[in-house]
C-alpha cells in the first residue's frame, strides 16, 4: 500500500521520494554544493526509515531529513534546509493570521479588534464589513506594500503605523477642514443630484450634513468645519429676508420683530436637525463620523445666533432621556475683546458655553492668541487635535480644504527600556527609529502621488478640498508645499522618565526629568524641521492621543521586558506629553506643567483637566478657562455627566475594571444608563461600546484635579 | 482647634475658586453625615500661626486667584473652635476686605449666641442647620438637605436665587407668629 503524507493544513498527498530529493537539492544549490547522488542517497535513506508506515506527517519527514543532513558532510546544507523550513513556517503563519483574524470577527471573540475604536459598534453588519475590509487591507499592506523594516518596527512595537486598516491599501488621508463655504457658495454635485447654493439656514444645515456624510466616507480621520458660525451666517440672513417678505406680504404689524423671531426658531430647528443627523449617520467606514465644529469668533447677530443655537441644541440633549450628544465635537474660540471678559460684546456666549460645558462636557476651548502663536494662524483642529500650520495661496492665508496625510507614532518608552538608563544609547535608538518613521511616513505620502481626482469626487472635484480638479487630474498638488500636514506622533513621555531614570520621583516634581522630556521632544521637533526642509512637505510633530495605542505598546513591551514599575505595570502608556492621570495636582498647576509642550509639538495637541460636577459653579470653571487662556491653545474640561435612568442619579458613575456602575443604586445596564467619557479628543459612551482594556485602566486611574471633598 | 483638612484650591464648597478649611470637632452627629471623620476634636493638625499665614498667603495668590475662604468641618461655630476661627476670620477680613467668607454650621441661626453672633459680622454667608437625611436632595447647591438655609449676611450674595437674608427670615417668622 502506498504511503500518504499529511500536510500542515490537514490535507493528504501520496508519498513521493522525489520531492524530498528536490528539497535537499534546493538547499544544496543555495550553499553552492550540489551533489545529486548524495541528495538521492539521503532521500532514499529517509524513505527507507519510513518503510511500512501507512501515513506520515510532513514535520516528521523534515525532521528526518534534517537529522540525516546533520550526520553527513553537508552540515551547512542542513542549516540552509532548516532556515528554509523556518521561512516557510513564518509565511504560513502569516497567511493563517489573516484567517485567524477573520475568524475572530466572525465569532466575535477578538476583543482587541472589536473594541479598538470606541466609536465602532462591531455587532452591526456594516461595521463588520468595514472591519473585514480593515483586516484584509492591513494584511495586504503589511505583506505587499510596506517596506519590511517598517512592518517589523510596527509589529515589534517600535512605532505604530496608524490606521493600517485604511491606508496605504487605499489612497486615503486622515483628517481635514472641509471647505464648506466654497461648496455652499458655488454648489456641487453629489450622487445623482446637483446641489445649488442654499437659500435658507435650514437648507444650508441639511446640505452640510450631507457633505459631512460624504466626506467622512472618503477619509479615515476627523471631519472638521472651521468657523461654522461665520460660514453659515449668510444663510441666516437669507432666512431672515424671507421671513421679512412673508411679514410684508401678510401685512404683519411688527414685521422685523416677527421675522427675527421666525428666523431664530428656524435657526434653532436647523441646528437641532443637524445634530440629530450627525448622530444618526453611519458612514461607509462603519461608524458615526468624527465631526468637529469650530465656532465663536463671529460677532454679527447672525453669527451670534448660530453660536447660541449650537450651544442650546447641545444643552437640550438627544431623545427622550436627553442623552448627551457625543458628536459633533464642539470647539469654542475665546478671544479677548470679543467674548473673554464681562465687558466684551459676546461675553454672554462665553457664559452659555461654560454652562454647556458643565452639563455636556463640550465645548472644548480654543484660546485665540495662543493658537495663533503656537500654530502660526487661527484655525480649528482637524478631528480632535490635529493642527495645520500657516499656509498661503496667492498671498492669502488658507485653511479650508487642507488636510493631514496621516500619522506614524513612536513608542518612546520602549526605546527607553532598551537603553537601560544609557542616554547616548537612548538617543541613538531614537534617531534610528526616527529614520524608520520617516520611511514609514513617506509611504503615506508616496501612496497619494499618482492618485487621480476621480477616486473621491466629493474631495477633489466637488470642492471639499478647496480646489476643484478634473477627474483625471493628479491630486498630489493639494498636498505639497505644506498645504497638507503629515505627522510624527509620540507617546509616553511620563513612562520614558521612569524607564530611563527609575520609578523614584515623578517628572512633575523633578526639574531634571522635566528638562529630559523637553530635550526629547525638542530633538524630535528639530528632526521634523529637517524633514520639512528636505522634502517641502508639511511634516509636523503630533502629540498622539493613542486611544488604542496606549494599551498596544504597553502590552508588547510588558511581554518583552516584564512588568516594570511606573512603565509597563499599569497596562497603558500615558498620552504624549500629558501629565500622568494618577498625579494629583490642581488644574492650574497641570496647565503650567503642560503648557511648554504645544509649541514644540504644534502639529497636534490638547490639554485636559478632570473636574467634579461644576453645574453650580460656572465661575470656578471660568477661572480655569481664563487661566488656560495665556497657557495653552486648546483646552478641554472633563466633568462627570453620567446619568442613571433607574434612580435618577446624575454625576459620576464608578469606573470598575468590569465597567461603569451607578454609585447610588448599582445599576450598570447600558440600556438604562448614560455614561460619557473622554476617550481621545472625542467623547465616547463606554456603557454602550466598551473601551479597550488599556483605556479602561487609564480611565479607572484618572484623578480629579479639583475635588475638595472631605476624605 | 485642629484642622482636619485644608484645600488651597477648591471649587466645590462655595462659588468661584476658594481656599477651604475643614475644622475638627462636631457634636451634632447628624445621621448620614458626609464627613463623620470630622466629629472628633482630636484629629488633624493643630491650628497655628503658621497655618494661618499659609491660608492668608494662598488667598492672596496672584496666580490662582481666590474669591474667598470656606469654613466647614466639623462645626466652625462649636464653642471650642470659636476662638481660633474668629482669629482666622478677622485676619482674613483685615488683610482682604474684598474676599468673601462662607461658613457651614449645624446650628440654626436662631440658636446662635454670644461670640458665635459676633463672628457673623465677619462672614458673608452662613449655611445653617443640621443635615437631615429625609430632606436630602442632591440637586441642591452648597447644602445637603433642603432644611438648611444659605443666609446672606452681607450684600454680596443677597440676591442669589439660592440665598435668603436675615430680613427674609424675620419677616417669615413674624408672619408665622401672626
């Protein structure tokens, strides 16, 4: 009876001594020591050894060949044979990883994949389709598109090539400021419809929602509308004129007062509809789009009306339970002489913004002068924290339509762990990894080099990117000369200190450590500057938010280095330059600690303070906002706004390693609670969609920067 | 007097950003008190010139500006605490006439006598009365139960929606006796 060989995937094939001989010859050729008689002899000896067996596993045959070769004069051939076998093993492993990941999605048991993004509900079909596409895109990019060194650095946890599930497989970019003004004024084509310039604020808002949905499906990061109050104000005026005309037609006595009131109602309703639309949207990326509205600098009555409507709509909440809306992120600009002080004309809007922040966490604030000083000009961040630099086109400052090409982040704590306290070695490793990161970032850039406008009409031919190209035009000119940014991110300065200098004193309390972390950031910043000169591209240094990364890097490093106190023992790494979430300092001191970093890391940043419920003490919240005005460009206040629908408790739920639960009645049923937390720059509802383990650990350890409750 | 806790930056106990002092010692022993640790007169650090100077210094901080001082506990108006509290409050009022002082006590205003009454001249707001669990309401600001009153002793807080004045109280009492 003929022997059967059982292969690794379980399939069966007839035993063939010729194939053994071929494999040995291959190894001989690689060593340049070909001897056909010897190959034949060894193959036959192996076959003889297996005589009488009905079936034999492939591993067993290979082991026999190895042993025979090692016993012969062909020890180098044996080595080559083993290496070849190892490579094949790896390759097999790689292709089966794809299968395993898909399996994890199908069986819904790969929690890392399923909870990677707090904004994706992996239980629903469209999101699963997106995740499946992501698995394949990531696999293909890693095996076919990216340089081997970059893939190894990514897999080894030296750096993180963000959003591999989208790019470089797809020629997509990260986040952008949509040129809403240009699109609304000049009209555009979307799907089957030609959209003309709107004639009222209600139409303008509904068209805005459509644009956001489209844009968000063509990029993988955040979609921001910069200065939305100023952009949409003309449509409030059009609505007003319409209502005036109606009043005149029907001979209404107080035409102006009537028109104003109708206009205010229409505006509120329009923004309420926009809020609902954005929170119910589901883009082809399988998620509610990450949308940010920047507003606050307008001073006309139309602009102020929009500011007030945005805030009042947010305060009102969504649905029956008046749940806090997670999107869009609201970013309110403060400016001296406009709204910062009681004597300023828009001070009432600032007070309303404070009230809204105390109830709904958003808005975060942009401090006008600081934004200009740190980033070169005023603009709202793209997505949650990515800032463009100043850029001119035909002598004019331009922001709208610009974008970020993506991020690669460095795992600084890992380099610090490898350096074992040796500073020279640390910097050597840093420079080596900066080179790798450059190589990685250039793959992002190069992927877009020969892309044609037709791949994303909404972005490139219909105006979202600010310039309308023809379908066959190359899009690359939109990204050159600093028009787009491309960002190097970093994570875990807090852990770097402990890894390099030991877990003895906190960086906050130690001047030497403070100097060290500044030096590291300054070093990266200088490298970026060099890349900028070298390429003419808008490289920028970005303080990585690391929603998913905070646990990924730490997990890899704890595997390789064990649990290092103050470094890998917490299960997460600290966000960029942020102060350790466990360090108890008041928000003023925290601002002082963090304020020196945004200027060094101007491609992206945000600073936070953790607060108790301040709904009764807006003046105190205002004190911190005012203090932040001269410290940092961009500030967010985290306040507890959780709600239990069972017992009516509002305030802060207990965060346990298992989830969130009402401190009053113990309720933790996600259908009967509303829990809102800051995940990265965005809010999330961790009751409905759990955070990843590292993020849950980090949230668990956050200390309030102002709780004076008695112990 | 001993001080159980001192918070140089506080936003929970009174409006604006404040310094707050939790004194030790209270005999009201309200059930469900939020700060039972403060009942004993023996806990915490003894009040001293040094502590007083630190509080004065923090109140005058130009970097983190404070609206005023909050006194809680414990009961700052307990006879055993009165001398030290008066010393602190007078020093604050002398040095910073524009900063306001809030004080929480378990006594009712009507029960106060002697030095307790004298002290009121230096306070801007007195939150009075025991904590009564049956009147507990988490939505209230600056007090735990609705039987407690936020009494504006100076003009500064006389028109707040949450405050009442001594005139309001005596008017109400006259009405009740009629």
